[in-house]
């Protein structure tokens, strides 16, 4: 990822905001912000951050532009239909403010974004359209030790919620039992990609988008300026009643996501296509020579090697992340029976495929991987 190392603290572009008492433009120029989601809210946030002079942005989205997006997305026009949102949004962001650094990830939040992408950010802004993605991002930010601010909206309203650290309520704390059941069913209890995993279409308006995007940006700038923001609270907007109020978020004492971030992470320059599980396992063994137990590398994802049908004997190599495989593929194309899936999520040095590059297993750039026995021995962050 490119970085804007500008030390410039004043520019005519920012003259009006620099007149605000206590304003520190350099804190914005030096900031690294990840925006997850480049749809309606994401467009508004990205536009605002660029105009405010945020120095470094990473935009994440795996969707493409549709005609229905155009009524609420200032960064897209009709010529962009069919193009990836992340790519077009980053291009327009650079046009709005050529002085900032903008990178993009056109990929899925669940398996195409390494944890290190979040760890080196000052702040992550969620502009997502479903709770499964919000929960995943919330957990990732907690492990990375970076504050997360989430925006959501409906027809004439929306809310903005801060999840500052492991002491606050987290996103999972806000979910009901029914919410969690839906999330579990959506991702499929088998780990497969469901046939119909698109989020429901939520009716809304451009005015609601503008308000929620503005609130997210205002809170982000407030945080970066070092001014106080409120964790464990939601800012709730009702466009019909024209009200804005705060609502307390309650931390669930049984929630498992409050252990705090990873620490003692070893940073590597190697990219996923330049290093293998065997390399990491041997490196760990050399640096921990007193360990006699077998070392395993946790891939952080289930990998589907092949299918075998016990009914007709049909064998099919797949070699994909399980969550990228449609659940209908479990059915044997030869006899119609359910097939046995050969999957794994960890690799030891003795495995025949341990000398394949990490990219083969779908490990993205910037990912943080654990080598362990019955406990974590080492954490490695890949390069970007």
C-alpha cells in the first residue's frame, strides 16, 4: 500500500477548516483510514474524507456498480455500470484530491482482506449493507486493535455506532439471538457459500445517505483531531421526525470478543505468493528449538481440496476456499448423492502440500497467521 508521508500542515484548499480553533490539519494528512464498503454510504464518506484532506485511504468492496446505485452515489455515473465499485471509487477519490494516497481492494471482506490491512490503520469505517459483514469487520478490528465506526441506514433514518476498544460493547453485543441465528444460517452451518447470499435490498433515499455519511465523517474527524467521541453509544437519526439522539449500547458479559488485540506480531516482507507454510513452520522451529510438539500453521480459512463420492467412486479436485464454493457442489454430478468433502484449515510440515505458496490456499496480502501447537507459538504478518 502506498503512503502519503506529507508533512504539510497548511494548504489553501483547507483554509476554512483550519480557521476552526484547535484544528490540526496534519493529523488528517497523516491519518490512515480503511473504508469498508463503497456503496451509497461509502461514496459519501469517501468524498467527504478526500475533501477534508485525509492523507491515506484504503477502499474495500467486492461489488459492481448497478443503475440503481446512481441515485445515491456521487462517485459513480452511468458509464461506470458493470465496473467494480472499489476501483471506480478510488479513481474518483484521486480526482477529488490528487494530494492524497488511495488504495483499493476489489475483494470479499471475509477472505480477501488480511488482518494487517486494519492493524496499520488509525480507524476503520464500516459502510456495509449486512450484519454478517459488520460482525466480521468488528471482530477483525478488535483483533487488530483499531477503532471501528459503523454506519447503517433505512428509508428515512439510520445510525452511527462507535466500537472503540475491547472494553466497550462490540457489534456482536448488539445482536439478538434471532440476529445471530440468521447470521449463522446465511454463512451456512457447513461453511459453504449459500446459493442465495445477497443481502436484502433496503429502501432508502439520497438525503438519508448524506446525513449518515456526514455523521460518520464528522465522528471520524473528531476522533483524529483527538477530541472526545462516545463508545458504547449509537447516534440515531430519524428523518421523518427530524430528530437526532444517542442510545446506549450494552456490553454482553458473555460475549467472546473482548480479549483484546493480538500482540508480539512478527512482520514479514514476503507476499503470499513468495512464502510457503513449510517456510513459516521451519522458521518457528528454528526460533523455538525447545518445542518437541508438532507445529501447525493456522490458515484462518477452510480449504476444500477435493470431493470423493462413496456411492459411485467419482473423485473431483477443487482446491478452493470452502466459502467460495456453492453448497450445491456437494451433490455428485455423476450419481446425485452427497459427496465427502476433504477440507482442512491448518497445515503441518509433513503435509504433502506444505511447500505450496500461501496464495494457493487463498491467503491474502497483509494476513496475520498463527503457528501453534496446543497454544499460539508465533504470529506472522505478511507483506502488502
